[in-house]
C-alpha cells in the first residue's frame, strides 16, 4: 500500500511552515492531503503550485526488538487508525 502526501491548494491539513531538513525546500503550498492507496495516480500535467511525495511503509520484520518496542509504545500517526499490537 502506498502513502501519498500531496501539497497543493486544497487538502485536509493546512500548511503553517516549510523548513527544509537538507537540500532545497519543496514549493510552498497552503494545504496538504494524505492518501493511502494500492496504486499511485500521477497528474496528467505537472503543476508549478503543487507536489507529491509517495512511499510505502516498511515491514516490521526489518525492525529490531528495541525499535519494535518503541513503535508499540507510540500512538498511531495523524489520520491513521490505531496500530494493533503484533502477536508474540
């Protein structure tokens, strides 16, 4: 499953600040939407006023025990359902 972050003129989240961590910043946009999907739909024409970042969640088999404990202790991300603990 893909997670796509789209910056643009509309979206469920309002962007209040842009601060690059490393390298060039993304183009400033007033809003952000987050979509979880089995596929990635790309726009027919690129827009100078928006951008998209797409990725996938890593599988827990690649997490070490200490990382897994940390993940289980943290709340679910914004806009996502609560995580269910993995069976031991």
